């Protein structure tokens, strides 16, 4: 059992692949079939290319503020490759790779950052909650989903993400405490990407690790190499098993790095050095996984070139659809807060429509 050997009390980081894609922990290397391995790599590659292009679209004035995921793909795709269809993903705002693996389309993901509410309307059976921007509140949402699953005695787990800075918010502690007390089927992944916008990890907490915060709640916690997709997959297998068996919540600190800006409104050169970024690029999760697949004879240069071209074309065509999408209407602004529009919101919508009609042309 991974948690017996690498739990939060011993403060040793769990890893399977080193930065060169070599297996350094054969004992816990997960048995993943070829199709799943290639799907994991494909989604990580799609997220990377979509991320790079989204930055370009935003700089061209064609997209609103965007939160890049570049460098954190393994911490998201590894867990989602373990999740079942019935499981719920409760994201924050930097989980595009996880959302793509869980069934959200790239068009939907782009629509959200384009400012179109239809980007939050996923297909039937895709158990993904809408993007959550207020820091930390998604943890409470996830605890609620997990509580409902427990009451229904469903084979269902809630997965949620939060950044290192988010662990300083009260809702993080409230949800973990509640979840631990009731042994909820919840898995909380801290994406420790070293910075909460410009605030470094060292100024967030005096704790030696973020994983050890689990100890105070009486739950299992573990620090994992978040750039190692196999390590993230393996710990998620164990955490999900514990969750559905009623053992309780697991807190996972995924040690990773945000290679890009916090959002397109941020300039990371102000608070971190080029040397630091270059050092983390040597630990790139995508490059590491590619080397692993190549060593297993599942990947080569020709396949990589073909995939990159295919995904670049796909992302470009997808964004063309987004730009041609119908504009947001007044109805869209009001109709997606509640399943059934409240009487008060009906009055407000009617009032605003009348106001627009009266002021048209002024």
C-alpha cells in the first residue's frame, strides 16, 4: 500500500518516474493498458497545445482572461484516468486537462473563457461541475457531492482540486474537517505549483509540506511528484478504493510547477527568475511521459509529429467554431443560476429587458 509507505507523517515524496522518464519505483508502477496510456498522453498533449493557443488568442484580443494549465497536466490527467463515469470532478479554474479527460469538449472549455455561458453546459453523463473561480469554495461543493454519494450508498467519488494558496482559505479547512468526520468519499488534490499568483509557497504556511495538513483532520495525506503521471495514477487508484470502501478522504499534495502565468493578466517575470523556470522545464510532465512511452515502444518521433499536427489543426478549427458561436443574451445571464428561475429573478430579467428596450439607440 502506497499510503503505508509514503504517508504525510514520513514526509517522503512519492514518485515512480524520474525526470528522464525512467521507472525508479517498480514496486508501485501501475498496470495500465496500452489504450489508456495513449489516451492519457493524447489528452495531456491536447491540453498543452490548447493552452499555448489560448494564450495567443487572448493576446490577440480574441479571448477573455485565461488561466493556463501548462506544466500541470500530469497532476490532472493521472487522477482522471482512474475516475469512473459516475464520479464527479469539481474543478477550480485551472483544471482544463482534467475536464478534457473527464468528457468536457475543448469547444465547451474555450466557450467558457470566451465569456459564453454555454461553456458550462456539459453533455448528459459528464459529471463535471462548472468552473469555480472564488478560491476554495469548490472544496465545500465537492464535500457536498461526496456527502450525497454516501447517503445514497453510491459507488461514486468526488474529486476536487485546489492550489497551494487556496489551502490558506477557510473553506479548505471547513470542508476537510467535515469530510474527515463523516468519512466522505472525497479526494482533494492540492496542486502545489509553487506560487499563488506572486506569493511563493514558503509564505503560505509554516508547514513543512501541505500534505501533512491531513494529520490534524485525522485523514490520510501524501506528497506526490505532481509531474509524474504514473505516480498520480497509482495514488488515485488507492485513494479511490479507500473512498468507496468507506475508509474516508485522502488529501494529495501534487508537487508541480506552473510554467506559464497565473492568468493572462499576470506577469510572472516580476516575481520569479528565468533560471527557476528553466530548471522546472527539465521536469516537464509531458516530456517525461513521452520518454516513458518511447521506452515501452509505444511512441516515436513520427507519431509525435503526426499528433502535434492533428491537434494543432483541431484546436484551430475548434476556436473558429467558438468565434462563430451565438452571442450571450440577457436570458443566458439569468437562466443558469437555478434549475428553475425564481420569481425574483423573473422580475429582474423582465425589468432589465424593458430597460434595454427603452434605452436602445441612446
